[in-house]
């Protein structure tokens, strides 16, 4: 039962890290492209959606 709890905890940590990395990546791409802090914040909130859009578009 302890192994099951550790698996769930590891999955949550990995998901949280992915969301955080996606937000940071989106903000860096946005700021580099548009030179705007406002857009970087908006795109950071969109996270992986903006990263995928950027890859497909450019």
C-alpha cells in the first residue's frame, strides 16, 4: 500500500513540474518573440497551449 501512495505522489509531482516548466517555457518564448511582459504573463497562463501553438505556427 505504501508503494501505491508513493506512485501517486510521484505522478502529482511530475504533473506539477510539467505545468511549471510549460508556463516558464511559454513566458520565455512569448517575451523573446513579442518583447512584452503583459503578453508573456498571458501566454504563461496558457502554458503548454501557447507552446504547442508556437511550434505549429512558427
